[in-house]
């Protein structure tokens, strides 16, 4: 299962890298083609009035792909920062009690609820609550710590942050979110296998999972049907081939659009301000419709 996790992470990384490269290429093509000079007021008003007759499809496509590229970069970076800040805030809220000896070291935190997790990007650490130490016997504790040690050794916190951030950034690729969910599941199963090997079989880990699930929300403590089925000898469903093909085709179509725009604007200088003014006509038509839809949704939700 560890090899499946690595293979899925590499597939995720390859698809994400292709998407990011296309996003960067789209930004480069749009910036090369666009002129940011401010037109005269007369030209701007003329562009706003003539959007039906002199619409520039190549310019609008260049602006669209540039906006997509910018959105990918901004969403990816903001998602990574948001996830890191959320983790840092949570870790700062913990109350450390002691450090258990061993490699890697285990931080014991004051919490009556049983929990154990691995956190940290460059130097991941294992955290376990006093509630978990009170409820788990020696074999169960060894299995739980072996599970978290595997996460630490393969740097799963860093991998999960990268895949989630790229999944948020590449929102237009159908396979990314499913691939992120599959990788999170497979990484848990790989850690379970390491715990079974270290704990002398599946029984201690299954007992620990039952203890964690009974004392808290199973969705929070990570007890899932896939993990239970895997302990019983089942295999998890992985990313369907059709989603992989759909993701590749999506990136391919966007790359084709980038190449077409790059060829069409090789010697052109498109005024961004005039394009924005040309867009004012459709926006003015769509704005009342958006207000009606928003009012209808507010009325229905009352």
C-alpha cells in the first residue's frame, strides 16, 4: 500500500505540475499580448457602446486564459497559507505535558479526548493526548505510534498540504479533488500497514481505532470504512481511469487554447482597458438577472 500511496502522489504531482505549467504559460501569453495603456475617454465609451459589433474574440480569450492562470496561482498559494496557518493556530492552542522518549519523539498534550496525529511540514512531530494514553493498552499504543511514525517518515503532512493546495488551485481539473481524497485515504492505509507490522497483527490497531471511534467523532479521528475494510483484507477503490483521462484532456484543451492565443497574438497589442470596457455591455445586461436570482434564493431560503 505504501507503493500505491507513492504512485498516487506522483500521479497527482504530474497532473498538478502540468496544470501549473499551463497556468503559468497562459499568464505569460496574456501579459505579452496585453497593453496596459489607458485609452482616451472617447475610445473607452465607444468600446462600451460597440460590444455587439466589434467584439474581439481573440482578445477576450487572451484575457480569459490570463485570468485563469492568475486564479490558479492565487488560489494555490492562498490555500497553502490558509492550511498552514490553521495548523499552526491549532498547534499553538495545545497544552504540552511531556515528551515521550523514542524516535521520533512524541509530544503528550493535555486533552481528555483520545487523539493522535502527526503535524509539521519540514520537521513533522507526533502528538498524542493524555486521554489516549489513559485509554490505550501497551499494544494499542505501540500500533498507534507506529501508524503516526509512518506519517512522519514519509512527510505526509507536507504531501497532504501540497495536494490540497494544488487541488484548490486547479479547480477546473476534474480529477484533482478526487485524487486528493484518494491520496489521503491511501496514506492512512499505508500507515495502518506499518502499524500492523509493528504491532504484531491487525487486532491492536483495530482495538485502538474502536477506542478512538467510541470516544469521539469517527470522521474527526480518522476511522473510516476504507480503513476497516482494509484491515479485514479488502482493497480500496482508487481513482477511476475516466477521471484521469478527463483531467488530462482538460489540461490539454487549455494548453491548446494557450497555443492558439499565443499564435494569434504574436504581433498584436491588445488593449486591456478597451476589452474591459467592451465587457461592460454584457455585464450591464447580466447584472439585473443576477439581482433577481439572488433575491429569489434569499426568498426561498427564508
